[in-house]
């Protein structure tokens, strides 16, 4: 645990304000769910809750199966990072942060298909372009996305690939409700 030197008082309703600098650094947005833990030394720990993070094992198998159905690499992300990889190196992609470009695509709440071949990257430090990005929306909230990435064998998505990404996002949406 890292000390910040910031001290906040609890108000009469039991609320505490998380400083803007910490919210920005940790990518905590208004309405984001937080899990609350207690430590043995009187610590109260807030952790961002990720519904997609609850399904990491399942999402990993799902990404591998999905990648087997198309010639593109598949990543499944929560709102902040990659939680599952199929058809590409897990070591290079897993746990990498989502780029602001992908964040914006997902915030639009619509299927994104990269038709003009522009260089939009899904993850920080990732050199593979986004071909398709399908947001995962559960109970009206964006919980993540399914992204198909260009590979050496294929740099664009077919209609079948696009349909697979949409179905995968819908399936994960249902699993998160």
C-alpha cells in the first residue's frame, strides 16, 4: 500500500471524498462501483470493482474459442485493462491499460468497425490495430468490450468476424447481468 499524504474527514452521513488526483490516476469515474475491504490493522481499503474481472477464467477460454473462429486476435477488456486474450501473446497484452481511443469507442456504446484502416490501438504499448470493438453493456452500464485485433494473417475483419464480436459482446452482457 502506498501512502498519499492526503487526509480526509468523514462527514455526518459517513461519506468521504476521494481526491480528484487519485480518481484520475486510478480511473475512477462517477458511478463506478467500489468494493470495500477491511484489514487487520484497522485499514479500510477501496478497490475498483470489475464485473468482467469476476469472469477472468471464463473470459480467457471464451477469447481463445472466439479467436479460433476468426483470423484475428481477440482481447476482452473491462473498462480499464485487458482481462483475457485469444490468438495472440498473453504476455504482451494481458493486464495492459486500455487506450483513450478505445475508451472513447466504448463510451459511444456502439459497435465500431475500422473500415478506413486507421491506426487505432486498443492497449497501451500494443502495436496491433483495432479491427472491431463491441462494447459489453450490462444493466445499462458499460462493463467492458470485445476487441478483434489485426494480425500478420489478417488486418481487417470479415462480416463473419464482425458478427462474432457482436454476439460475443451480447453473450458477455448476459453473463454480467
